């Protein structure tokens, strides 16, 4: 069964009424002009009684035309009011449907589960950060253990060569900085290189424990 819309039906009926009023007003205007012309001809022919009859009919049609146009204007206002009412009603229905949808969606969301998932995500993110920091520190230790003081010297030499190629005054500053390093420091670096490989695994575990305790 098709659902009836009372506002739509009312607008349709008033529109039909407005159309009929406009036709009647147009017809009254035509009759007014015809009777007026007849009254003018009778007046020229000195047929005063006939002229008066046609003049009276013309005045009556003019008044009818004015009355019909007033009623048509009121009908137009009613149509606009009904259109506004229909728009307001449709908007209210749309908001009601949207509200029901939001309510149904909120019921389907398990807030406890969402909070648990969020906490797990944060926890796992922190674990990755801790592991990344520990691996970075251990990697730095492996680099020192692998290359030692001599390896660092080769790196410095390469840096100096790159600086010369680029036209950067870097070698002199590098040599001055290298001259400040005590001789005993070279022996200390060599000793660290020898024992670094054995401490890599212990260093990683200690770093993870320390970072977890700090967090």
C-alpha cells in the first residue's frame, strides 16, 4: 500500500485551486474589456440605457477579477507555507534516521575491547622503541669493537680525503684533534676491541632490562 503524504496532497489541491483562480481571473478581465467596449459603442450611438447595462457588467467583472486575484495570492502564500512545512518535516525525518543509525552503531561498538586494543598497541609500540634503542647502542659497540683505533684512523683518513676533494679545510682540524689524543688511549681502544665481541649479547640484555625499568 502506497503511503499517503497529506502535505503533498494539500499542496497539489491548492495548486489546482490556484490554477483555476488564475483562469477565472483572466476570463473576468476579458469579459470586462468586452463589456467596456460595448458600453463605449452604445454611448457613441447615444444608447444610454444599453451603455449603462454594459458599463454595470464591466464594473462587476472588474470587481470579480480583483477578488479572484486576491484569492489567488492567498493560495500562493498557502502553497509556500506547505512547501516550508514539507521541507521541515523531511529534514526532521532525515535527522531521526541519522540518529537511529548512530545509536545502532554505538551499540555495536565494544568500548572495553577498543580500550584493550589501544593499550596493547601502545605497549607494543614501546617494546619496539626499547628494542630499537638497545640495538642501536649495541650496534655502535660492535662498530667500535670491529674497527678499533686503527679502523677509526682509516675512517678519519677517508674523511680527510673527501674534505680535500670537496675543498673543505677539514684535514688541519682533524690532525689537531687527533694530536690531542693521548697515546694510552690507543691501547685502551685496542683492549676494548678484543673484549667487545664477548660482551655484545650481555650488553643487549642489560640495555633492554634498563630501558624497561625506566619506562
